[in-house]
C-alpha cells in the first residue's frame, strides 16, 4: 500500500472509530512515515555532546546485505503469516515459511503490543503497527527478502518483496494478475476494504477497552464511504484516478487535514546543516554523496517530547518486539534473527 491507504484511509478509519482528530492525525502520519523513514542519521545534542542514531523502517537500497534487510522488510512490510492460508494457494504448489498472509497472527500480536504501549508512545506505535498490519493484505504472497518465491513470470528485477509485482499491489481499486496464484485475477478494492474492516474493528475494540464509545456497528456505513472514495476500478501500469480519490479522502476528513509532508516532524525537531545538496534517502543515490549533512537537535526544545523522537523510539520498540515474535520462525530456518 502507499500513501493513499497508509495516510489518507488510515486517517479516515481512525476518525470513524472514535479517535480524536489530533490522535487520528498522529496515527496516520506515523503509519505513512514508516515508508519515508529511510535515512539513517546521527543527531548531535550540542548541550552535552550526546549523539542519537535512529533506526530506519524502509529502504530502497536493494544492495543491503540480507542480514539488514531481514530487520526491515519482514518486520515493517512483509510480516510472515500462515503458509497454508487459502489466499496463498499457488499453481506450482510451493509454500514459504515467511510468506505474508492477511490478518495473520504475528501482525495481530504487534497490534496488541501497540495498543498496550506506554501512553506517551501509544499513538505512534499504533500507526507503525497499522502500517505492517495493512501491508499483510497488499503484500500477501510475497516474502521480505531475496527469494525466487517472489518471482512473477520472466521479470529480470531482483526477486525481493513485490519488486516483480511493481506497484500493482499498492494501488486502490486496481485490478491485476498474479500468475503464480491459483486465484490469479486480483482486485485491490476487495483487499483494501478487507484490511480497512479489520483495522476499524481493532480500533473500535481498543476504544471500548479505554471506556470510549464502541463504534464497530458503523462499519457498513464506513465501508460504503471508502468504497465510493476509491471510485472507478482500473487496470494497466498507471495509477489512474489518484487525484480524484485524494479529493474524496479530503472531503471525508474535513477541513484542517493537510497533505502528507515527510519533513514536518523531522524539521520541527532537527536543524540540518546542508553540505552541498541535501542528503538523499537510503537508496542507491546515497552511495554517491560526497559531503554528508550534519544534524543537530534544535535549541530550546525537549527532544524527547518531539514527534520525530517519539516516532523513532516507537520504531525501535516495534522492531524489538517483532524480532522477539518472529525469532522462532526464523530459528526454524537456522537464522538467529536477534543476532542478524
């Protein structure tokens, strides 16, 4: 999934489930920021000389060693599920222990952990866990590292994640073909609405657990609004009708809901000393950067109270818990994930 679901639809779902608007914005921003958090940086505190280093939750650098990729892709984007799920039936009969399947047990455990996190970090944890949870629908039948299991047809791209599937799994209302599967004709509208329902009901159950109104009975009305917002179905290799959909998301959210800007939390907390051009993310272009930018906490603020710091702390907490949850699965492959 891309910004349309992780930011816009997640915000709509959170508001409909009863989160206050400011809470829904934090959840939605954190959910989308998982995909944008691809710069590994060191931030200097000039008051005491301490250096803070973040942990990335996304990378476009496919040259990273497997040991690094397995701490990112299977944990934030391709959570392993049930290899024998009905949705995972392939024409070649193959199964993979790391196959991503929708609404799987591991993804639900991470949602549970997020709902129970310390209040200071809870909304960020919910957003991060929601990203991984939602991706179990969009990224189903792919595994989060190099493996021929991901190969579709004769595509020559590296078989990592859904590279062979390009952006087809991520577009709302898009219809496409995954020829590996028994049920090869796919409609993302169904997948996205199924993900939305599961997220909404999990959010509603959480609201009830903290003595707020349980709005789970309102799912059918929300489903209708989301289905209408996704609009026309389409095929092909372009993300058609995107602008129309975003205008509908904005109408559902109401005034005051800004477009996603990946630099807002970062720039509120950090002063950047640009040396030449601003550093790119974690992709291949980063390899050719000669003079790296320098980063400092802004003067006069409590860094621990900034959105960026709380998000980064939550990313580390999510990663640590996911390693714990997934360790037995990786151990069956002879991999000690905690040492990777």
